């Protein structure tokens, strides 16, 4: 039996905690809200994020970072990662503790810079939290240079309905994890505009080419014909369960967005500018999202959105 800390009690953090606990391990699930902590500990449920799911009694919800653990899973929104990394840096974990970053974003550099730790892996999809919690057949990806370290994480997760696969390039996993969300927003825009499957297929292919451009520039593997690449892209882009896909539909309807909803596209475009890489699709989607922010006076009509997205697909 291993001792595991999962930081973040949202849908994915709770689903991972439940998976690991049901595999026979002791799990501490860190949450910031007393109501959620109380519900998990006394009712073995987290109805806000995983409605209808009975959680394992091996999960202990806590407000602090438990340090006497073998694994730490960081499962917070990407916007909160640096704050969490800073908290990790302040406390003393076991030297053998393995850190698993399950938040979507380009987090490797900030994690090592802030914490000084090298013993980490990246957990990337394809996964929907509710389906993992429902114990339907699912796979995920554990990416790390150190295969032995990754195997320890894989052994922690695997059972007869969940299978983790090893991938050697953490950088590629991160790039796929963040850019596929932008592609999914684009797919939602296509759906909202009623442009059809031809346009969606072309958009996905354009997005894949931009992932490979970034990977090449960052000297990461361009092999994405696997779970961490195509598998996660298919999951996020093809289903209305995807928050990013649904976000794209809302954009076409003229909905105003919060700043956090545009963070991924903004960061990827900023990175592309620094690297001097031209990402036409990511640029176009970022332009549309930024125009929907409350702080912007410009608001594209559906026809203008159509022109912008069509040009990016065909460029």
C-alpha cells in the first residue's frame, strides 16, 4: 500500500483519488473548501464535481499538504499551478516522493525552477473524469524521461478498467495537452457556426500540424500518433462533454468570457511569438476569444468569426 497526496478536489482530482484508493492505497485529497472536505469525509461523495459517485473510504480529505507520502498528484487548474508549486517548495517531502503533474499547461519549467525537484512525471489523457469514476474502460498517458519512475506511477493507477501507458517525452505531452484544448475550442466554434464535418476535420489537421511545429522548435518528439497525441485530441475535439468544445459553441453565441477561459490560447500564442513560430489557427482562436472578454470593446459577429476561422483553417 502506498500513501498518496492528490492536490485539487475538482472532478479530475477526485476521480484520480478514487481510482488510486480503490486500487488499495491510502489517499489524502487536498481541498480548499471546508464544505467539500466535510462531504468527502462524512458522506464519501463530492456531488459538486462528481455527482452520483460513491467514493472510496480510503480517501481522506484534508486542507493541508500531507508530506509523508510516496506520490503527489497536482490536479489543479493550470492558472493555479505556480502557486501550488511554491507551496510544495516550502514543505519537506520524502526524498523518494514522486510528483505527477496532471494539470494541462506548460508546467515543466516552472515546476523544476520553483521546487528544484526533478523526480516528476506528466499525466496526460485521454480521459473524462466522470467516465473514469464510472469505471468504464479508459487509458491515460504517463510521460517521463525516467521510465522506472513512470512505471511506479503506472503501477499505482492500473487495474482491470484503467490502463496507463508510458511515453518518454514530457515536453510533447505538455504541448499536446494544452494545444488540443485550443483545437477543441475551434471545433466548438465550427459546430456553433454549422460549418460541418469537412471544416472540423480540416481544423483538427491544422491543429495537429501546429502541435508538431511547436514540438520541432522545442526539440520534442513530433510523434503524436498515440494516446498522448491523437487519442487526447480525438477525445476533446469530438465530444460535447468537453468543456473546451462547449466553450467554442458559446463563443459563437456571443457569450462574454472570463479571463481564465482564454489563458491557454494566450500563453501558447505568446510562446509561439517568442519562438518565432507561426501558428495561424491558435492565433485566430486566441483573437476570437480575446474579443469576447468583458474588457474588450470589439465583439465579432458570427459572420466575422466564420471568416477568421475559415481563413486560419485554409491558410
